């Protein structure tokens, strides 16, 4: 992983603990993007058409990465846009179970459409609380983030499989934006029916790209209305026979953006997603060890068996600015300071951050 750090110039300037906000741009991706636009500059519409022909290959790349058939892949500009399109086609008599203080782009689309809703707290008993609510009856849809954006609590994916097995009519919609790219994931064998993600965080694919994966079993529960020239890939005779996922692609797809997504996935494959998972596991354990020893983590995080590499440590704006002055890039989120680590981070960097936090605690 040390050699990979050289591909990210930002890492030579600071401790970058902010992938949960924005994943880094690699030199390799920048070079690919420059080549793409140079071809466009000198090729015009001919290059445009050649790039459009690559879109099916990009769907296949996404499908292969997440073990999903390309026909069940929709390419979208971001998670928020895709979810709003999907929910426009969901009958309003559906009752949704949401998590309190989950990511706004997940909860707000349900709330703004006035779906009937119930909520559960995000704590160390998260899975138990969800199961009890679903077992109580009358829940049609469970929508949640795989990894929570504020404190990094990760849902147990094996629990979701059991939940789906016990309640097969329950539709599971998941936001994978803080999850996809952190470990191997087989969508086909998961308990999730619909998974959406933006590509600019852990997938390191830059802005303006994302995807939705949709299982056949739930497609008939929607009546999607979004359509356009892109939905039929220019074949006007297909207007009355638009596949489910093409409703999420009503317009032209930017070859620069989605080519970047394909590039990002290929890059992660070259590293080896299992290697990435192992590195993140080491960083997670190191972070819990260091930050919990300082009493800076909430009990909901400390008491869980597994955790992501997103942490919210106790601290105010003054501490946040102190970290920034020490060249630690992080974010103010919720009631504290969010630190997030990808494979290009090191255990030494976590120790450095812990020393800064410890010195601050000693002053109080």
C-alpha cells in the first residue's frame, strides 16, 4: 500500500482523513481523463459516438465488480438522483422503516413524498431494533445506509440476509456510498434488493457518477415514469418496451464521468479488494484502540463487534481547527469531528492524530 500512496499527491501534503467526504483523485485517473478530453477536443462528434458505444461495457464492469447482471445495473449521476427517480414509481401506500439521522439523501426522499414511516435508533442494538420493528408487521420497505455517514456504524450484512429470508416480502433498499469499494460484495447473494451508490468516495472515481443495482424480484413493485432518448439508446421503436434500469437513464450519460467510474473499479481490482478490506480492518482496529483509550468514541461504536473506518470523535470547532492547523484533513459532522481512513492511510497517521487529540485532552 505504501507504493500506492505515491499515486495520490495530496498525501504528501497532509494526513488525509476525509474519504467519507471525498475520495482522492489519483494521478492515473487524471491522466486518463486528460486523454479522454484530448480525444474529444480533436475528434468531436465521432469520439462522442465511440464513447457512447462503451456504456454497455461500463455497465458490465459495474456488474462484474458487484456480481450483478449488466441488465440490472443503472448508471446515474449520483445516489440522490437515482433514489428520487425510483421512489417516484413506488406506490404511496407503502410503509417504510428508516433509521433516525441516516443520510439526508436517503431519508428525505421518503419524507418529502409523505410515505408512511417508522424509525429506529442507530446504536449497538441496531439489528435487533430493526428485526423487532419488521416482525411487528406492516413494514413494506426497509431503507438504510450500509455504513452510517456520521459515525461509521455498519449494518451486519449477514443480518440483512437473515431478515430477507425471514420476511421475503420486505424490500431492502440500501445506500452503499460509504461502503462500496471497502470490501468484496456479492449483490446477487445479498439480502439487499436495491443498492445505490455515488462513485466519488471510496470508489475513487471522481464526481458525477454512480449506479443502482436492482434485483428482478422487486421491479414489478414500481411504476417508473422517467423516460427519454437515453432510455432507448437512440432506438425510438423501443419506447413502449423500456427495461426497468433504463428508466433511470433518460438522458445522455457523460463518458468522462462514467469512464472514470469504470477506471476506478479497475484500479481497485488491480489492488485487490480483499487486500483493501484487510488494510481497512487493520486501520479500523487501530483507530478503535487509539480513540477509545482517549474516551472519544460513543458507546454505540465501541460496543459493536465490527466497524468501518469512519469515526466520530468528541470535539468542538476549536479542536477541528487545531487538527487542520496540524495538516489533518477531516470534517465536522454531528456532535463531533469525523475521521475516515482508506487504504492509502497508515497506522502511523492514526497514531499521529491520536497524539494531537491526547495533547488537546491534557489541556482541558
